[in-house]
C-alpha cells in the first residue's frame, strides 16, 4: 500500500449481474461500512439498469456508486448507449472505462478509451481507466510494453490536474481464480507510478492505482500490502456484501 497522499479505493464491478433484489446487498454494504475506518473510499459499479436504484439506496452512506462504461458523446443518435452526463445526473460519481471485457467484446481501443475518459471529465465523473496484458503478451515478455502503451494511449493530456484512477488488471487473472503474484503486481504498479510521474508531474502520488484480478477476502491483505497498490477493482467477490466488506477491511488495515 502506498504511504503517500493517495486515498485508497475498493471498487466493485458487478458486470452484467444483479436484478432489483440486489439492492439488498447495497444496503448491507452501506451499513457494514460504518463499522470500519473511513480511511479508504468504497464504490460499487452495478449494471446501468440498477444504477439509479443503487445510488438512491446508497445515499447518505459512505458507499459511492459508478457506471461500468459510458459513451464519449454527451447525447445523440447512439442507440443503447449511456452518456457520462446521464450517469452524473443520477448522482453517481465514477465510471469504469476500458475494462478488458469491453476492449475484447466491443473492440474498444485505447483511443476510444481516451475519448470516453474525456467524457467522464466533462461530466464531472472520476474515470477508472483499466489496463492489463493478456496471458500471451505476458508469456512473450511484453507486459511492461503493453501496459505502458495502454497507459499512454488511454489517458488524455486533459487528465492533468484532474482526479482519475488507474486499474491494473492482468486479463488472465480476471474471473479465472488465478491471481498475479505480489512480485508481478509490484513490478507493474511501480512502472505505472513512474509513468504517471513523468507525464503528470506532482500528481502521480495522488492517483490511486488499483489491482484487479480474482481479489478475494483470503488474498486481499497480501495484494493490498504491495507498495504502490492503492486498492482493488473487484468483480466476483463484490457480489457478496460479506466478501466485499472483508476486502474493504483488509484495505483499511493495510494502510
Ligand atoms: C473485474 O471485473 O474487474 C475483476 C477483477 O473481476 P474478478 O475479481 O472476478 O477477477
């Protein structure tokens, strides 16, 4: 965990999971947070269908809400899409951008990710920009090259002076139960911090860098103790209040 000025963040990505009954989980997380220190931020990004209800349920608590994607335009002829302004209008404050599932399933390039990041800034949302290598890229020894390229292409110059979050998520560790080793995580997070420092002087030590990829209550403490890991982006384990709160607890005690 970074000991500087970074405020840690534990973020849940529900992906395409949850019907209206899932708001019970939100209420449980919101209430459960009261028993822990507020030294870290806590966020859940439900599917777009639930964002309004989830944001309403979390109101008045320390739990923040966000979306899993946004369009780069503010409005217009984009059937099925949701703009950053629409997300902000609901009272949500974050948006995940460039998740590897969107890069793979929807052909999102780093250029598209950068345009969506601009949209998030325009609407006053905090973007969580995702990067990460595939197994093939790691095995070819290209991890640092790939994440460096994704970082350079996905974060627009306008990010200077603005709040944003980077999530390092090795694609091979997402939803697979395979977790990156602390050495692998540390190497990439150190590099991300270094690149941010070169590109955005004075800002790198305020930008949370999250690890994502099969983080669970039983491995969270170890991962969150790695230097330059400022929190987690959690998929599967964010669907159960008890597990998600246990990861939050691990985060505040690793600080
Ligand atoms: C994710 O969806 O970003 C993620 C890290 O998923 P999981 O925790 O299930 O691997």
